[in-house]
C-alpha cells in the first residue's frame, strides 16, 4: 500500500541527517566548529546543530505515528475469511479462538448484538478461578529520612588504649624575647603547663530480631549491619556539636569552656562570621578552616540578595558555593539554630577512639535462647579533645 506522506517524512529525515553529517565532517574529529563553512561564528554552527537535532526528533515522532497508521490501514484491508481452518491453497487466514473473541461485536461493546461464537462458557476464568498475578519485590529497601553525617569528618581521628585521654596544655607562655645591648641581660620567658583529662565515653544501640528473620532474608542482615553503625555515627555527629560533657555525654564544641563568642548585633551575618574567624586568628592564634551552620541559617545566607536582586552567593541556576570567606560551610541540623561555630577543627580538635564501631550478636539475653531471638548491639568508645578553646568561636544571633 502506497503511503506518500510517510515517504515524504522519510526524505526529510534523510536530508536533515545529511546536513548534520556534513557539518560534523567539516568540523573534524576535534569538533572545531570554526572550520564549518557558511557560518559567521562557531556559535551559529552550534545553533544549527541544535536546530537540526530538534527537527529530527519531531520528524522521527511523526514517522512513528505514520507507521502505526499505515499498519492499521494494511490490517484493515486484509481478507477476513471466517473459516475456522485455513486453506493454504486459497490463502485464507486461520483465525484463533482468541481472535474471534476479540473481533466479536459483544467484546467490542456492541449493544443489542448477538455473538455467534458457539462456545459454552462453564466457568469464567479470572484471577479468582485461575492465576493471581505474580508480583516480585524490588531488591533493597528505602531508608527512613534521617540526618546525614556532616561534622565527624572535620575532626582528625586518633586511637587510644586508655580509659581517659590526658594531655598537657600550655596555660602560661610569657615571651620576653627582645633585643639586647652588649653586656645586657636576656629577657626571661615563663611557661606553665596544666594537665587535662577527658574521659572515654560509650555510645551504643541494640536491636532484637528473630532467628528466622536473619536466616530467611539476607537483606535483613545487610540492613542491620549498615543501619546500627550509622545510628551510632549519627549520635556521635550530634554529640560533637552539642554534647554537654557530663558523663556519659561527650563534650561538644558549643559547650567547651572558654570558647570565644561573637554577637551578630547590627552586623550582616557575613560580617559577623568574618569577625568570629578573625578572633580565632588573632586571639586564638589559629587558622580557621570551617564554619558549621544550621541548614535554616545557611539557607538565609544563600538567599541573600543585593538591592537590585542579585544573589550574593551565586546564581540559583549554579551549584552554590559551600564556602564563606574561603572557609568550608558545613550544614548540620544538630547545630543550634541562629548560632554558627567557626574554628580550626584541623589542628585543635581530635576524636580519640578507644574502640571503633563494633557490632555483636547473642541469644543469651533474657529468654532469647528459648524464644529463637537474637540481640544485636553496636557500640563505639571515644572522646573529643578540644585542645585550644580560643581556636573556636560561636557566632550568635544570626
């Protein structure tokens, strides 16, 4: 069956492809569009490529639609011989029972018509009398929404074999170095050291689970192995920021004694953060490397615009910078809202690990042995060491 419109569309597709091929042939293997003739600039050549691609997409869609129409027309024009058995000598088609059912007026919704199928339907074959549809569950699971780990990676980790971490802090440092005349006396320095001690604390979590669940579903064991350690680290991430330091709590930087503070006051938040960083440099004699914000506070900063509507931290269509004044901006919803903390995390903080994350399993708990249950626990023993309080500064009122 002839179909002129389909042939015409095919010709247009071939022509568009030929134009694209010619352009890329002139551009060469390095796609240098300045080599393409007929265009004043390479940008014009690129625009032409985009236009041809869009045109080919539209033509291909139209071609698909026309092919469907052509196939339907060809099917409608075929001999619909009604013989139940085909005869190869006559070329008449054999129709199956299913075809006759589908073509019957009753099946197609003809009201008041009589279907002559010569079939005695004893029982309607449906999902209740036949097979129920089989549905397979996708592998894996969708975890519940929970806070990501944001702060722990800021702090260097070191092992320890002790139940407490002790270190010496230089609390007095008098520098009397000075120029001297011949025969004059040297300036006398003064040092005083104070021993500090931080207790190792334990963070733990446990989960009861049946033997059958662990034995029959491998993904259950995989989820437990992943989730329990992650829960520990989530809690640790929070303690590093806001733990009060009273056993069994870990000491968080926001509660470290003698930490510096900078009130926002009438300053813009940008200015207040820089003033806090300057205190870390001048008073703390440290090099700040990060600022921790609550996500709502960072959002307010990210949305800050100039009087004429230009976003200060970058266009909304761009990946926004996760930095402020060159310092890494870290978002954590564990951080107290309206308060940021800036400091030298790299040099004056440590996470001392007595025991890293350990996952253990037992059926000796309570009546678990006779009940066919397992108690799975995960724990970590560690302490935070903030070795120089002045190397950190909270910025309040933001």
